[in-house]
């Protein structure tokens, strides 16, 4: 049995893949949370952010060569075309998924597909092409680089003596240990001929511009994409760098939209990091004991994987852990999602859990605790109807967690107050 409840934008949905149908009875709170998530995603969408960053007049009439690398490469490239139009003479896109927009094909961009989250031969081919592209830049063009999360795995040119199995092993060990993204990217850069500022050094001091969508702590270009366009360690570096989107902007957009609906919002704090189960305990505690109706957090959690992990991702793991802690509290809901539209190796972004999630899992003859122990949260959350599907979002700024403390009747009254448009989040 399968059912989905879509937000007003039609992009996000919660779904059931097995077990009992979700008995939400048209609960407006689920639609509200999905719509708030959509609001946050729109604020950091790559096309919009790049277009706005490039809207100011160009410094010269020189033709532009564009290279976009990362999960948001397509969206960012389209933003550059919106702003620069025919000034873009050549474009190279390296991304995870085949481009969805027919515009990319019409524009004549060269598109390569790399591997994510573990690099493979496609990543090496893409890295070699990117390096050759930089080396072949004509002297009269302006280079423009658009970098987003995922670039660390999508492109690679290993140092001498480093093999593809070495890169694969590093990634798998890091995932198993729950290594923080900053440390993982530092280790990746040490094995690379193009990361850690080495690709920037290939420009040999020529002017260039690099725009970033950040999925790392502190939004540091030295860490984004393992420093694919980070500052050169040696020599002249004349690259103008700008972070055009980060999770803080998405968090702020959610908070503003919720306040505009009349909800009391806890002031957003610092970005979160750490183990998913511990974060779930923190978020559930803040939601239970606080007086605000809405909490929103941004950051990235980690999960230490068992030897043979199941299916799921860090956001599903966090949501399932939180579901145990809000059980029996009908006024509480929590949504955890990856802003790139994926979570782990699944096609879902995360999950939206409530007071009865664990009960629905039990009715499907599954066990939430066992799912957490095995890093196998997806089957349980599919059975409870709580998985959230977004599809590609055109961005990647880490994860968003939104907690709601609101009775269903109060949510219906809020919806009526806004003429039935409450779930559209203004």
C-alpha cells in the first residue's frame, strides 16, 4: 500500500512503502512542516543564489568558461546562464545525476557523471577532464567555477602511488567510523592532485571567480569539495571566492516563514554536529521542555555503522531515534531531511515522525530499536509512512531538522486563520 501527502509546492511528500497506511486524517501539521522545508530549500536553491551573485555588471567583456562541480552543478550552471547569457562561451558540468533540465542540453554544455558517495572510475575520468580543462584555458577568457557538496567524490586525480581502491577504502572507513565531514575532506585532499588548493594553483595566478554552495562547518572553501577550489598553498592566488548559500540561510528562511504564520519560534542556534542518536535526544528534549512552537536546526550528524549496515541515512536514523522520545506526546512532530534530497544511499531525503511513529512500526511487526542497532532505519520508517521524498533539489547545504510543538486542533485553527493557506507558508 502506498500513499503520499504532498506540500503545497508538490515537491515534498511523506510516503508509506509497506505496512499500515499512514492514519494522519489530513493532519495539517505534516503539510505545514513539509512546506516549511520547501521554504528553506528555495532560499538556498543553486540557480537563484548564483543568478543573484552574478547579477552585478561584469568587470569585462571577456568570454566566460564555466566549470560546475557537485550535486548542485546543474542548478548553479543554469543560474550562471540566467545572469551571463551569451557571455558563457564554454561550460563543463560534473555532477551525480544526469541533468534533468532540457536547458542544459540546448546550451551545449559538456556533462560528465561522477560517483557519489564513493568514488569510482567515473570520478577519475571526470577529475582528469577537469584538470585538462583548466590547463587548456585560453588566456583571453574569464574562468568561473561553481562548486557544491559532493565534489569530493565526483572528481579525483590521485597523487602518485594512490590507487582507486585506496580512495574507496578511505571513504568506507570514514563512513563506518562516523567521521566528521571536515576531517574526511582533509584526508581526501592529502591524497589528491587537484584538491587542497592544488587545482587553484594550476591557474598560476590568473584572475578567476569561484562561487560555492557550502555543506561544511564554517563555510570554508578550503573544506568545501575537499578544497577543490580552495586557496593555493603556494604562489599567487587571484581567485575571488564567495559562498552564495549555506544552511544558516535555509534555517533563517524557515524561522521567518513560521513566525509569519503566527507560530512562536525558538531563536536558531549554532549549527549542530555529532552523533545522530545523541542529537535526537537533544532535539527531542528541547522540543518537549521548551515553550516555543517551532524549533529549527541546521548542520550535519554522523552515524557509526555496524559491519553490515542496512538501508537508511543519517537523517532517517536521527528521526527514528527521536520518534522513540516523542512517543505518546501527540503535540510533537519532528522532520529531519538532507537538503540535497537524498539521505545515505536511499532515494529519500529523511523522515517526518510523530507521537505514533513507533506504534505504527510495531503494528507492521518491525522494531525501531533493532533498526537503529543495524543502521536499518528506512524499512521501519517506510512501514510507518514517515519517509520524506524530495527528489533533486538543486542545492546541498547539509541537513535541516524542524521540530513542531502544536496540537492538531491548533494547527487547523491556524490554517483557517490564513484562509486555508497555512500550509503554503505565505
